[in-house]
C-alpha cells in the first residue's frame, strides 16, 4: 500500500521526461506529422511509387507529380485546409 505513491511518482517523472523530450523534438524534423492520405493532396490521384514529398509547417505532404507540387506551393494554406478536412471526416474530435 505504501509503495503505490512511489510508483506513481516514478511514472510521473517518466511522463515529464517524455514530454520534455517531445517538446525538444518539435524544433527538429522528428516532429513532422506523417501524411495521412493515400492520394495526392492536389489532384487526389493515387500517389504511385515515387511521390513528391514536402514538409510544410511540420506537416508532411505527398503529391503525385511536380505539377501538383507547384500548385501546392502556390497556395499551401488552401491545401492544408483540405487535408485537415479530409482527416476530420474520419475522426471528428473537437481539436482546433
Ligand atoms: Zn500530380
């Protein structure tokens, strides 16, 4: 009975360490959110075997070809909104 608070304390210390580690990782490429779709964000075509990959504000984006990459770069905010909408369809959870 007296041991439980100790274990909880250890767990908390580990959680705090993990949180600190992930906070530190946010400034590196390790914190990139993986692209969640199987299709090109611009054309909605299948990505194929050699998609173009870019990282925009910590979000990995995959596109089927260079033309789509140029379109994405012209208006990344528009396509990021589309990506969030596509992801939100599967899991409507009150995030931001
Ligand atoms: Zn394309």
